[in-house]
C-alpha cells in the first residue's frame, strides 16, 4: 500500500487521458472527477477505475474525442446523445443543461443515452446543490445483482443520488447503490485479498459467499429478507435510465469488464429543481442546517454526505491509499503511455 497525494494522482490521470486522445478539457474533467471521488473515500468509483477507462479508450469502445449532442425537447426537458464517449463527460453536461433549465423554468430533466460508466452520481447532484438547486441523478449498469427471489444476476447496481443545499457547509447528499454494495467493492476485495462481509454476494449457484473470488453477483439492498426494496428501486431506475432513453435494460446491457470491445450503450437520468418555486424556498437551506443540528442532539449522528466530507479532509491532508496491485496496473499504463507514474 502506498499513500499518494491527490494532486499527484490528478496530474497523472489527466496526462494519461490526454495520451489516449481525450481532449484536454474533457481529460481534466474526467481525471479530476475520479480523483475527487477517491478523495471522498469512494474508492470503488475513484481513480482505480481510470485504467479500465484507458483499456476501453485504447480499444475504441469508448471514443476518446466523442462530441455529445444536446437536444432540447421542451422547456424543462432535454436528451443527450453521448456518441459512445466518456460517461462522466455526458452526465456532467446533462446536469449543466438541467441546471440551466431549472434556473429558467423551475426544473430541468435530462436523459442521456449511448453513454458509458459515469462514476459516482454525487458528482452531478453536488454540482446542482452548489448552484442552490436540488439535484437528482441515477444510472443503470450491466447485470451484477440478482433480483429478489432469484439466483442469477439480472439488474445492475443502479445507483441513485439526491443532494439538497445547506446554508452553511456542504450539501446533504445521499449516493447509494440499490444493491447491498457496489460491484466494484467486490472487485477491490479481490485485488486487496480480503473477504466480503456476509450478506453481500452470491456464488455461481446463487448461494451466499464471503469469498470475493467466488462472488458472481450482488444481493439487492435489504438483503435476503428485505431485498425487494432494492430490487424495486433497481427496476424503476433501469426503466428511467435505459428504456426511457432508448437504451436496453437488465441482463442485455453490455458488460463493463467482460465485453471490452463493445460500446456500453447505457443511459443516465438527471434532474435539477429550483426550490424557489416552492413554499419553503426562503427557509430551505437554513432549515436543513437546523435539522442537522437537531439530529446531533440524538447522538453522534452523521448526515448523508458527511462521511465523504470527513474523508476529504483526511485524504487531502495525508493522501489517497493505493494498494500494490492497483499501483502495478498504474505503472504498467504509465510505461505504455510514456507518463511518469504516480508516486
């Protein structure tokens, strides 16, 4: 394990992306977004995913210089065609369009199609909250989660995020998979060589396992007994992100890691809402602060998004931990691209 400064990782990520043909503004957005995600402590979606992006960019299943197209379909609606480019670029563009419409007309609702993995959803909802809007974002993904009552993977982890601005400090922000954990956490457990907690995954026969190497699918949020809740959320998120954007669904989505030569063709769905159009607008942000303070009287309770803020303070001061296997992968790509490795 090595500890690497966020700034060092950021420079490395941006340079790698530029070396495979990503234009500088998009390379900066993607590289800095991945590092920011790691700074929040969300290693499953952070800078460790960059080498996977580099593989797809090199193969061509993610187009490095794709130019996404925005189509305004109404006063508060729009569609982004991603042209099989980088998902972080598409989702951030979609939220920027949603914010613009929310300022103009009270709400902005944007669908994205022909896209790829777009990282942590709070990248986009926090952007809306920083603009004093309520942000909502979700995406579907390839099949890694069994449906409740089933034994074979069908839906993706299909995460959702909602962020609400505060008068002081960072917004309240929930960002969660509709599975017990993100699949990337299983992959990280394989790399790092540690066991999974019980109740997170099943093996190829649909039986529970704590061995990350035997894990073949996640369990829906709520576990073996109450997993119908996560399953239901995953179902409707797939409809909003996939079907409504003209993309496919469930087990028919191209695998993230298994089919590297095929574009992902996945969809995202983002919203920005102007709280100024509602009765509580004048007091919303101060009331959020009051609610947080009131919760503190009940014990050492963290509000949604606070764990990320605590991780950010620590990791900006001390650096981001990178395990040896991931470092080897980073160094191999550094050599291949002629980029100084992060150290």
